């Protein structure tokens, strides 16, 4: 294998699927072969039976929909706030000097640390879950976008000035179009982080959602249900990631060149 040599799309798909097949085979061998007590790790067949029971008898699909709503609700709220601030920080250095120290400080604060305060402020309803995702996402988005916008090619900016563009025109006609694909890619990455925040939010003070199901299953040693919930999160995240990628390719075809 040559370093950095691209892999054909077909081979990439085969290799990716092969890992999942080997992983499930190893999991089945460990559990069905009696090498691990099934109380602590359910086998794949038991996991599927428990998952089907959850979906049919316990209406787990409602919990899935609630969790999806919380993830995208909090993420959209964070994006609406963070994208303009990130662009402003990257485009105007005084704004960056004013906000960057606080944003750099805040992005290291774990969202889970805010849960007790958010419960006091917003209760244990939906707003608290959305705010946990908002806090966990907004500062990451701001800083990453600010860095990307701040590294805009100077020759594009100078060329626009030469052609008579104003300061506001530079931002609207040069900086934002040049960085739009990178901004969209940043949002795609942070959406994946948002899934970790929602599960943390649902583990505390919640009566619905995938995280709520997982913590309830843990108290009953129902490892099949726990694993099924984890797999559902991964599958939804993977599908949303593919959808985000496809949307970005359609919206910014020039970025593929």
C-alpha cells in the first residue's frame, strides 16, 4: 500500500463493510461461545430480539424520534447563533480580540457540568435538553469557523479591493462564499458531537429518549437493550452524516475540485 494513495470507491465500500462483519463475528464468537457471561454482554441474536421487543411492545421508536428532535433542535439553535459570530471573529480582528479569549475558555467546559444549573434555570423539560446541546456545540462551532474564515486567501481579498469592493462587500462576496463549504463541513462534524451531548442530557432528569432507555436498562442488567440503543444512535448518526455530506456536495459542487 502506497502512503496517501486513494482507494477506489468500490474497494472502500467493501473494506468498510468487512470491518463490521468481522466485528459482529468476533462479538458472536465471544458471547455465543461462552467466553463472556451474557449478563454482562448480550449476544447479537439476543440484542436483536430485545430491540424488536422495544420497538413493538415499548414503542421505542417514539424515544428515537424525541432524541432526534432534541439533537437537531439544539444543534440548529447553536448554529444560528454561532455561524454569524464565527464569521465576524474571523473577518474582523477587533471582534476576534474581544471574543476569542472567552470562547477559547468556554469551549473547554464540559456540557455535562452545566446540567445542574440548566435544570435549576429551565427545569427538566425539553428546553433543558436543548440547552445542553446548545452549550456543548455553540463554542466549538464559533472557534472553528473563526479559524477557517481568518485563513481566507489574501489574494482573493486584494483582488476584490482592486476591483472596487467595499469592506462589507468583501465579507459578503468574497469571505463568505470562499468559506461556505468549510463552514458546512464544520457543522457536519459538530453535529456528530451533539449526539454525545444529548445522551448525557437524557441520562439525568429525563423520562423519554434513547438515553433514558439506556439508563433504565442498565438498572435491570438488560445489556441487549443497552447495546441496541447504542447501535441505534450510531446508525442515525451515520445516516445523518451521509445525508449532510450529500447535501454539501450538492450545495457546493466546486469544493470537490
